[in-house]
C-alpha cells in the first residue's frame, strides 16, 4: 500500500485517566487518503483530537478525520493532532506495547503495535519521522 505508519507511540496511562498516542502517517502514493477512526482492544474508546488555543486556554477538540496528502505526511504529535485513548483495560507502563487498528478511507484497516514511551512536548512522533524502521507498519 501507499501508507506507512512511522513510530506509533503512546504515553503511559494512569487509572481513570485517558492517554494519548502519536505517530507519523506518510503517504507515498499519488492519491490523498484520510484517517477516519482508530480502535484498540486495550482501550474502550479511541478518538482523533487536535489541540487548539481558545483565548488563553489550550483545548483538545475531536476531529472527524485526518487528511494525508499524496507525497506528504500527517504528523500526530503533542500539541497538535493526536489519538486520545480512553478507559484502558489495564495500566500500560514504559516499555509495554498494545495493538491499535487505524481505519483509512482508501487503504482500509492497518494494524500497528504502539510502544509506550516517555513523551514530552517536542518529543513526539515528528522528532522520529523516518528514523526507526522498527516501528513501521505498511498497509497490506
């Protein structure tokens, strides 16, 4: 397929608190695609969010889809687009992994393994774009 998911990663989750997942989705094809939804057996719900400033306050806003232009990439990172993971079935600590299914308009479903890492602002998926083939999953 034309889509490549680079370095899917998430922050550790705490009891009764959501966590976030980040990655870069590269489109090596000639046609745009869109990330429509995500799901994981490790979490009750997964939503696509973006971070926007309203006055002096930063808020997370749900979005319907993420555009992945042809020959370009969508970056899901702290302070921008990201996946919110709600109600984890168990606590995931640094070093753990869990499955995540990404559903695209054209490419269909892509299954990736998300690695739980310590992530701070500026250290999201964008910082690792193209640098770690270990975390790459391509569409079938």
